C-alpha cells in the first residue's frame, strides 16, 4: 500500500497512553514517540491501543481498552456506532462535544487567522437526536448474501454499513432503513440502485432513488405500494439532476416546504435542493443572524451565497432592501418564487459566479450596502473578500461550515481590510459528528 494511503504497521505490542485532545475528525490524540490518532478515545483518558497504520506525520491506532475513562464518556445510543461512519462522537456527552467544537474554532482563529474576537456567542444547540432531515444513503446489493444494505458508509472503509435504523435521521426515515433494504431487494433493478437521497420537509418526506436502469412495471408497483404504506413521496433520478421526476404525477400535492415561524415564512424547496441539514438549528441560526446584523428600514443588505432565500427573506422582514446572490440558477428561481408566495417585494435575486471576483459593473454591485451576509461552501469566500471590503458595510456576518476557511478569510478581512472581529460562536448543526459550523460578526473599524 502506498504511503499516501497509509502503510500497514507490522504487528506490534499494545501500548498505553494518555489522550490529550481530539483531531478535527474526532479521534483521540496520544503523543509520546510518534503521535497516534485513535478513534473512540477521548481527551483525559488513559487507553491501551495498537498502531494499525503508518502515515507521514502520525500513526493510526486501534483502541483496545479504556483504562481510565473520561467523566464525559457516555454509552453510544446507536448499536452501529463504531462501524457506521455517519457519527464519530456519540460516546461523548453533547455538552462536551460543543465545548470541543468551540476549542477548535478558537484554535483556528488564533493559529490560522491570527485574530481574536471581542466576545464569544453562546453556542446554538437543539435536540441531538432525530435531527437530520437531509441525507445521502448508500445502497448495495450483496450478491453473496442475496441482501441489500442501506446506510451511510462504514468508518474508514468504502462499504455501505448494514444499518437497521438510525437515531440521528429524522423520522420516519430513521426507522425505515431495514424496510428500504428489503424493498430494494425485491426489485428487479436491485443491483442498479446505488443511492437514496432523503429530504424531510415540514409537510412530507421525499426519497430520491438513483436508478441506473429503468424499473419494470412490477418494480414500480412495489415502489408505489411502499410509498403509500409509509406516506412517502418517491422520485426517480436516472441521470443528472435534470432527470429527477416523481414516481407518479404530483397532482394535488403541496410543494415541500420548511417554515421559519418567527418570520412568518414558508420556504418551498425541491427534494434535490440544498437546505440546512438540521431544521431546529436552522431556525435558531436565522434568528441569530437577523439579531446580529440588526437591519432596519432604509438599510441595504447583500446576501452572498443566498441559496433559496434562507437568510434573505427573513432579513427582508426587517423592512431593509435585501439583495440575494447565488451561483445556481435553480436556487435563484426558487428564491424568487419563495419571495413571491410569501408576499415579499423588498428582496431581489441575482445569478452570479461566486467562485471568482465579480466585475464592479454587475448590476447588484452598482449600489451601496450597509450590511453583508456571507454563507459560502467549505472552501470559503476568498474570491469575494476584496469586493465585500470595497462596499464598506457597517456589519458583515459570516456563516461558515469549515473553521479553517473561516479563520483564513477573517484574517484577510481584519488584517488587510481593517474590519474588527466583534463576536464568534459555534453552531451545533451536526451533533455526534466532528463537523464544526460557526458564525462571526465583523464591524467596520
């Protein structure tokens, strides 16, 4: 095996060590000699482990025994924990998970961005189970066992974990993994259905079945009966997103939506659209974003990477003029539709390539803005930072799904463009995982 993929370590005697911290993947770090990363080990614990794989900077360990457990250790709720790769921190108390994510954010801000915030915001948290309303599940027909498995990928392996149920998936999907496996196993195309995408709305649950061959009439009848029995909306996707279509005509069905009741909004979306994974956290996040930006009538707000209007439309309820900009045409169309059906006339939307710096002559830049909101993908918003700074807004709110790119971009805005980092905090969008979401408020100096 190549060094890039990790070389196996010759059989060694077990070692004991004390865990100092967690990696950004949620593995315990043991130092002393060559550093070892050990899944399942928690900070403060003394553990017995063996080195399983060698990498350039560290070894990967396998936990044998916890000799001195952490006071923060709890029994995992899921029977598949440790095999399924969907979660890595169920053995850590939720409050301690949040504290670890806050430490990682602070470390990234200091180490990568060389910035410090004036104040820390209270973490945004919500119930830690049954929260995941969007998911992409693997499906695999195992010919040797004549069985179909449905679930997330196994931890550190390319296989689909054989899950019976999932306590982090929103219901009813969390309890339907084994029945879904049995359903697919009954189809003639069971070997040509590699993926099921989940979209749980406030008013319905949709499943998108990626099919590499056309279902037979008998297959369609089985799918239809399963959908009716479990009150699911089923869609088939034989190719790209443009091929996605409902199993049957959707006559009479209300579009999928999620509500933001604090702002009197219902946002419609398609089962393939990006929406925030955690509905309860998203409601809290939107409320905090509006609170921190605090726009008023007469202000002008620019919402970059606006999607289908998740922040744009609540901000428009303040009476400010809000402009949303997004790089995906279907989301812009959805945002305009959501503005119309919610009776919002003070928001407009523009399509733009946000991976590159826009020309100053584009229509949405030929105006002044008092506030800017950034909600970029994992790579961050580096290409737009100079553009944002040139607008000279009073406040900038940055919502991030990666603490490293956030820290890098905040460093640029603070050290090169003179902004002040007023506040920052973590968002527990993905409980029981090591994924860190956060937000930061900057003010003009």
